[in-house]
């Protein structure tokens, strides 16, 4: 009996079947939609380093034919033949994807699945529906990946953009389109029984015929599932309308002429208008963008809108879905994805590395995610208490997406590729566990508030930094100074020196400027500092 997988489930292939010559079928459809179903053969860095292992309609098989595109059969929209023991050593993952060819979004698809068949018998199936997606135009369905042995994972991860964007995500290059010869699509092997009926393996694509008793085989040979009887196909069972309606086009009609400008102050003209909601009295109303009607004052109907329409209804169409459309989850297929300036999403299913986040920073998660306390150890607590760089962390593991935020702070993802960055512990929201972090001392005699130390992150991974407001990044020059209460981060290769212009305490002298202690930065070209418009 086939095992039913949910999104995020994974298992060893040897636990599913002893066979290595497998059939992979994908069923996906939607009203008025056409799909490109492909397989990406990725290296250890999950990159398409060899274009010959991008298997799609224009390249139906790999050089040694370990991956073959077979076409639609047995109720599947597309099918593949995968021979695991023939895959070369430089290929560590096979990612099966589906992209929409043309207009549309994944929320419009009906019930679909990806399944594995060994010897004509289905061994695993991952089913999905359009309600699991929103505006994505591509989806990563499932992966074969090598981790000491071959395994299978049900992914179900939506991805913005079409096939070109997905190809760039895997490190491939999009070539100029050339007219493909129609006969190239028929390069997949066709159905044919073996030449003799006494062959030990079942015929690929044909139902097993009664045979004399045979010696049991150690593993099932390759065989596609038997063609089903003329039962209702998934295309007939799917919904006649998409799950989530696409945004409606803007309302028609001519753009009303702009309102006449108010007369100068003190001269007769039109009566003064009441300030809009949130506008300072006396401040002019901001002009509307070119080609768009001017906004109406608070409580009045915008020009050109029919009477009776509630105030605040978006012009993209009425209804709850249209109102919520601008706030839909953003899925890019990357591990770290900002949802807006104050909310960050991390996909634990990508990378396979746990995430360390500030305790209490999780605002929502989906999937199977475990949260545990991450202690710093006795020595770490002593150092943290002595330096003020102690971080109360939680460890996030599993397969799912975690949304992080704290106090409405602006969040920024800094990706490190073997380099380093210095950040105060108070400005760190989360980071990949693969990064090394330690307390680093700043040279000098002291900083107000005892902030004499900072955290240094090094390695390969991402650290999420929070700021008050939008920061500015400046290059390090011999004359670069920053207020120690406004600095957020700097490159670890920079030399930091404490510079005191006035030795008296702040506000101790009536004529004092208030800027007592600054940090001076020095370093080679390429170093930087990050300063926020706020003093801690």
C-alpha cells in the first residue's frame, strides 16, 4: 500500500522500496492553465552546475540516461524514469518542479500529486491542492536527495516567478529561446512489452500477465503504473473556478480632471478645506501621482467612484480577497525572505541548518517546527553578564516556515560568505546556527553605559539585524566617526578606536554639545559601518 506523505515528510528510498529503477509521476492541472514539469539535477551546493541535468521538454534525458522524461501516461500529467544507481557522483539532489506557462497562479490549480512507483506498484504519494498556494507561479513538489543514502522529501514549496526565475534560483542561465523541433518531444521511450513473455521483470507499462512461478527478485524492476480504466480524470474532478480569484483589472472610465489649485493666502477663492485624516492642519494636500485621480478627503467618496461603495474598497475589486491581496505571504524560494520591513520569514526546509532566534521573537509558524531553549553554558553566561552581550536564544528546528519580529523594529538580512560582521547583541534578532559567534572587545578606555564589547559573527550563513528606522551604510575612511549609541554594525576587519572630544560627563558643563564619546573606524577599502537614525 502506498504511503501518504504530507508537506515536509521525508524517508529513505530503501524504506519505501528495495528498487532503484523508479517511476515518478506528477499530476497537476487547472482551468485554462498549462504547465512545464521539469527535474533539476543539483550538485552538493544545490546548484545546477551541469546544464545537461536540467531535464525538461527540450532536453528529455541526462547523458547516461539515469533521468528520463517519459511524457503523460497512466493518469499523470508528466512522468519520469529515475535510475538511482546510475546517477553520477556529482549529482546530490533531484528537484521535481512545476511552473505555469503563461498567465495564472498556483492558487488556481486543482487537487494534484507527485508519486513514486516501483515495479508497477505505487509506494508513496504526496497530494496537494491550490489552497496551499497564493500568487506563486511555480512550485517545488518533491526532492530525491543524497545524504549517505538516497531519500525522498515532499516539499510543496511555492516560488514566485516562472521557469526562468526558478532556473536562475538554481544557478542556471536562461538561454535565448530557439524554435524547438516538434520531434524532440518524442524522444522519450514509448510503451512496449519485453520481447519474451518469460522475462523475470514485469513489462514496463503493461499489466502483468499470468506466468509460471519464478525465482523472487531482490528488488522490483522499473515499471509504470497500469493505465486506469476510463474513470473520471483529475481534470474532471477539479473545481470549475480557482480557489482564490486573481486581482481584477482597475475600474474603467476616464480620469477626472484635477481640482483647481487653492487661491493664495489672503485672496478670495475657494473656501479652505479641512485637513485629511492624519494630516497636520495648514499642510498642503500631497499631489496624486501623474495620471491618477487626487485622493478624496477623509469621509468623502473619491471622484469617479459609484455612490454606495464603502469607503476604503480597493479599486482592484471589491471583496475580502481583494482587500487582503497586498498583504499575502511573500514566497521567493529563498531561505530568508522579508515579508515587510518589520517581519522576516525563514524556511527551515531549505539548507537543513537550525536557526537561533531571540526568545519570544516568533510571531507565527507553519509546518512541523520544534522550539527549544538554547543555553550559552556556564562560561557563556559569565562572559555575557560581564560584557553585556548575553543573548537569550531559542533553537528552531524541523520543516516549516517561522515568522520573526520584535517590537516593530526594521529587520535586515546580512548574508556572510566566509567573512565577518560585528553587531551588538541587542541588535541581533536571529542567525543561522552554522555561524560562529563570540564576544569581541573594543579598544579604548570605556563607553557610556558599559558597552565596551560587541558580538562578532563569522562563517557562512545569515544574521538578521534589527534597527530603529531605516539605517545608512557608509564606507570606512580615515575620518569616519560614529556615535557609539547609534552604531549598529560594522565589518569585522575594521579597526575601532574610542575617540573622546570632551572628557567631562554629558550635561556636566552648560555649553557641552552632548557628543562625548565617538567611535573612530579605520580599515582598508571595502569595510563599512551601519548607523541607525536613533540613539540607544
